[in-house]
């Protein structure tokens, strides 16, 4: 049986790859570390984006576990251009998984990328693993395990957020561990 904690990064100063956690995000990272400290996590794999790594460093340090980075966990690029109507365009990609905007990645491509990581971890040596990623690609992954989780599910995610995916032969379950009040008072 594999248990994979799927974590969305804490509050950040922007969307760029090098965007840092805000002061609130750093406080959230400390509380996130406490929230997951007893989960028995043996391995941590994160998006290489600064905000994702910073979100899990407190926990990694407490557990004496190295934070590995994996490019496949980075946020999905919706488009290479500026999209004034990005919100509507994003919704369209949840409705049509093959829709790829100019210079962007389709939902299907992004889902396959993050699913490869999950499959590898399910078949790996560690039974309890955490992955740290971003909202859009996380929502796509969750849609694979939670019926009806799509655009509105993405809108309902918080920073941070935590879901747990449990797999055993013939059965997979996924549920949200995070509650809005857990970290943000």
C-alpha cells in the first residue's frame, strides 16, 4: 500500500518560478510542517519552483528528509502569451482536456506528466511520500481520483492544501485532509 500526500504550496508573492513565499506563506509552511509531522513521510518530492520547495522545507528539516525536485511537478503553462481572459481560458481547458493554447500545455499533457510521478511513487520503495506542487496541475491530478473535481474543484483549493491518496491492490481512495481553518485563522 502506498500513501501519497499531495500538497499545494503556501501563499507566494507571484506565479514566476522564482516567486518566494510571503510572510504569511512562511508562517503557513511552519504550521504545515507541524500538521504533517506525524504522518510518517519517508520521502518528499517537490516542484523545483521556489515557493513549492520553501513550503516543505520546515517539514523536511524536522524529518531529516531531503527535498528532491522533479520538473514534472511544476505548474502547467497555460499559454506563452499574456491572456487578459486567462480565467475563462483556464476553464475551457478543464472542459476540453485536449485544448492547448499557444505555447501552452493541454490538461491531458499536464495530467500525464504529474501522473507519471504518482505511478513511480506508487511502485517505489517508500510507503509514505509527499509531493509538493501547484494548484492547476494538482486539480487535474485530483480529477483522476475524485469524481467531478474540475474547474470548480480548482477554485476551491487553498494555499496550502493537502490531499491524501491511498493505493492498494484493486483500490484507490483520495480525500482532502486540509480544512480552511486548519492553518488560516
